[in-house]
């Protein structure tokens, strides 16, 4: 199957996801969460296994297009699906270089795309594309797990090819969509710009702060997406990426070509020598440090500590003193990182285990005319462009590819080590520069490593990859969250009882139905390959579809963007779960019901399944976005039989059916 050189793992960095293996990145989740990591590893491993056991001949073509109003009809320009959130830093790059690469723009709007179809049937099998935009449409005010805008784009593409939920449950069809990350370090999905929440005016441009009572406060400066609602902004930005990708996919006809090569390299970036100009001028990277502008956060927010601003000298020396007490940077660190004003020195912090990586990995793969470069960081727009051009020049000069070849910089792949700015952007010390941990020559060092890898690949050399990083073991990691001790039903009730049922009345596309059910802690079972919450549609017997006559059909689960699952602890050991579903425009009219599947834990540690259902509610056709009609359709609650079967009220003794999903009985 191949080793580490042929397996590339990329993550989607979003405030709505889990934490890392290094201690600094675990603060947001209050430490290491073993269950989360295990679920991720198991899920990835299963996906690889399934892919390997479904290998078949395929035709692969490549194309690219711009994510603008040429691929997304009606898309507002210039802010279609992205905006540069640090334009003042971008302007520090040489004017002739900016003009050569981007004209009067400050973004890379191109989306390279790979199309995969079955060589025998011609049926679509998959799509892989790269587009630079942060997955921060769902900002960190929201505490539900989400794939953000790229997750929405993948969801929409797979649903478009595999069929809607009433034909196939999302995420379980033969077609797979992957929307990978480009050089998004300074690229935001909050395309309407940043504004002060206290005044409604634009934030101060250079420092990204707002003034309140004579003081600057970065927490008041917030980026705005295309909607005032974060969920809707997430959907819109994801939909725009999907629309552009589908446009490019439908027109992709250029064969990717032949030839396969790959390489892996590990390097200690805390002390790496860099040839600055090719004429003997050398410099060294630094022990990883984070600047005060890192603590200021970004406009994708909420922002960081008010006392810190982007590209500002901090006003609160006490906070710096506390940070330096944890790990005091040396004078050598300060000189090396200049002009960064150091707040934290995670490179010098190793208790209880390392706070930040120093040895990081790089990968490069060539598939015909496509060169995929995997980097463990977030390159800014200009940093990414320089690196891609340098790598492409090597392969073109060696005659491996011609000038039409595509080089993609796959960000946040094979690890994570912060941001990567150009030397010029680093001098400006906004958030991205403050989080460029290895100092002003970080970008030059990484590009030098990648160019050497490209030269070795082009020459057919197999160079020793270097020493791998020593990752902390699970035994050393600190779990900050306590384990579930016990779950209890509500006083006088039982698990699965409805606390607040679906509101009476009919529902129409755009309306949201919700139910609250007495449940249990979700950490008792991560529900991999199943769901906490599902939505079912009654398929009546008097339809032309005899194969599904007279039964409940699964139409949505908690993987769908229209659904939400939320949990809260009530008292010491009781739990309330909330299931909600926004009716999509294509939902067929009829009867619907929510079902909750959880697992409760006894004081002795035994875990057992629990279930609950809402009342049955009606969906009727109506134009998207219009308010529901003033009608009431009140039905008695359904009968939940042992084992999870349901009865439809008003049908006498039948019909009783177990709810079945595409993976068998959904309640088991």
C-alpha cells in the first residue's frame, strides 16, 4: 500500500474542531482528549482501508479556474469567497512582485482541480481541489463541531453526485469530494470586511482595533461574512466554492499525464541555516517564539487579549512579565526574532511535554503534471506564490514537466507549526507575523528545504529524510477534562422523555423544527459511523415507489448541514440534548419525526443505549424563505416500541417498522 511517503494527511483548521498533540494547542480543549484523537485516527484508518479495498482503474484529468463571477454566477466581486485580512502586510512586498503575480489584487483566487472518473463506466468517482480561504466562517463564538465552509462545499458536491438524503444518506455514497487548503494564511472568508461591534464603523486598518472609552479594544473588531448569521455565512462561502468547483469539474478534460514520484523530509527549524541570496549570505532560523500580535488574535475572532493589538507595542507589561516567567526568552532569541516583540517562548517549554514542534515534516508528490507540496503551516498569499514558483522552476529546468504544470501548496498537512509570512510581511508584525514562530527567515528556510526535495526528486535521488520528531505519547499527555462519572434520567422521568417537543404547526422550507430530549453525555459513545440525531420521513404506501412503500426513511442525520445536535448538563448528572433541522428546499412534503440515539453510563461504569423521539410533524411545500402559514396540525406522539421501532399515529396497530439506514439498523 505504501509508507509514509505516499500517505498525505491534511487537516481543516477551524475553531469548531479538536486540538493537537502539542501542549500549546491543547489549551482550547483544556488538555488532551484521548477519545477525540482515537476517533480521528480510527476514522482516517477506516477511510484508507475502504479506499484501498475499492481500488479500480480510473481516468484522471486536471483543470483550474478562478473563484469569481466567471464560475459563480452573481458572485459579488472582488469579495466572492475570500478577502485578504492583512492587506497592510501584503503591501510590504515589492510592488513589482505584487503586480506580476496578482495585478491590482491581493489574493490568489485560482482553484486547481483534479477530476477522477471510473475508466470503465465513466461515472464520477472523486474530486480534489485546492483553494485558499480560512475555515473561520463559523467563528469561535460557536461551540458545535463543524467542517466549516470547506465541509459544506464537500457536502454539497457529494450530495450533488451521490444524490440527496432521500436517495442516499450523506457521506455514504461512492463519490468522494475533498476541498483541500491552499495558502490561506492571510485569507479570510469574512468577505464584507471587519467592523466595530460598538459603533458599526470599519475597524482601524493597520492595527485592527476599535476605540472605546479612549482605549483600543481588539475584541470589538469582528470580521463579517456575507450574512450576519455565522451559519448562513458558512453555507454561502461553502456553496460558492462548490459552485466554482462544479463548473471546473464539468470542463476538466486535460489528462494529468504519467509519472509518479514522492519524497519526505524532516528538519529542525529551530536552528536551520538559510542561504539568503546564493552569494554566501547566511542566516539561521530561531527557537519558536510567539509575538504580542499573536495574542491580539485576528478579525475572524473573537479576538485575543485587549491589551495587545496587531502591529502594536503592548500596553500591559504585566501580562508580558507573567508570560516570560513561564519561559523567559534569551537575548539571542530576541535578536533572532526581531522585530517581533516576544510574548511566549514555547520552544523553551517542555513540561509536562513539548508546547510546540521544532522538528517538522515536509512532503512532495508528483502525479504526472501535478506537483503536490505538503507543508505543516499556514503560508500567506505571497509566501505561497514564491514557494510554488521556486519548486516549479526546478521541475521545468530539469525537463520533468513543462510550464503548464500545476504546483499546489497544500497547507496544514503532515503537522502544524503556525504561520509562514514573507520576510517583508514579517517586519509588519500583524497576527500572521507574530505567529511565524521560527523567525523572519522561516519562509526562506522552508522554501530552501522544498527546493532541495524537488531537485532530488527530479534527479531520481533518494535522500535520507532526516530524524522524525519525538511526539509525546498518550501516557504523558494531560487530560484536562474529567471523564463521565454517571448519567441519570430526570427526577420522575426516564431517558428518552421529551422535555420540549416540536412546536405545533406545519413546517415549510426555511423553517426550523427542534426538540429537547432527556439524554446522556455524548462522550459515552463517539457515534462513529452512526449519529446522535436523525430525521425520518414517512413514505406512504400509496406511492409509485413500491420498494419503500409504507415505511420510515432516513433523510438526515447529524452529518447534514441542516441539522444540529447540542448537549448540556442539567444539575449533577442529568442531560438535555437538542435536535434541530432546518427544512431544505428540496424536502418532499409529508410527515417527519426526530429520533435521538445515545448511550448512558451507570455509576458502576456500564454503558447502555437509550432512545427518544419527537412527535410527528408535517412539512408542506412553500417558497424558500417565506414564513410558515398560520395553521396548526397537532398529532399525538408516536409509539416507540422496544428496540426502536415506531408506529405512525392514526394507523391502528400498524405499520410498525424498525428505522433502517444504509448501514443497517440505525438504532443498534
